[in-house]
C-alpha cells in the first residue's frame, strides 16, 4: 500500500477543506501516489480521481416534529420545565400586552366619539390601576357607564319637564283668578 498522505494534504489545501473531506479513488492509488506537486494534484482533481466529499447531513426533521408537538402544547408538563413561571413568560410582558390592548381600545372609542375625553381619562386611569383584566370586561364597563349617564340625563330631562308643566299649570291658574294669586304672593 502506497502512502498518499502528501497528496491528501495538497488536495485539502487546493480544495479548501480538511484532509478528512478529501476522497482519493481507491482503484487508482498508484497514479495518485506519483503526483508529488500541486499541479499534478490539480490534474487528478480535474480527472475526478481526487474530489471533495459532501457535507454530512444534520437533519432537522426530528427537531421540527418535536417543535410542532410543542406548539400544540405537548411536552410542557412540570417535568419539562426549567425556569420559573416568570422566567418562561414574564409578568411584565403580559401586563404590557394587556395595557396596550386596553389603551388601544380606549383610543379607538375616543376617536370614534363613542366616549368623551372625561370618560376616557377615568377609564384610562382605572385600567392602569388593574381594574379591567381584559378587553371584554372593559367594553362591558364602557357600556354600563354610558347607560348610566344616559339614564341620569333622562331623569334630569323628566324632572325639568315636570317642573315646567307645574309652572305652566300655576301660571294658568293665576291667569284665571288674579286676586287669589296676588293674595298668595303677599
């Protein structure tokens, strides 16, 4: 068996890879052994007696399959957890997401004139104070507050209407009997 250590080293240098990636044709060992210069080795590479091996495959298939399962919620029990709950999903990140959702909703409602700036500010500060745990609860609160203000407005209007009606009745009565009205005034 002829030594082809030199040829392997030269081929590795020419091909730009490590010596273990160089393939020498086992049937042409003697011809390869005669090549003692870079030029000769280049000729062997051109003829196909010496070539570069392919990169070994490192398949991601198993990992991808495992990650697909994890996305569905598998392999996430207590035995698979390393970090604390806060390390895995920080409370601050959850808080920021929630605040952004609530504030976005409030902004949208204010711009659409569904709520006025006073109600906006009140709800904004309550959101900041952790009053509303999600968008649905905040929307319910908005509807409740709007209904309450509408009810108050209606009650005030009804009271005003009653007062006006009573005043008209009194004026009508006074017009009918002016002496009695003047006596009542005195």
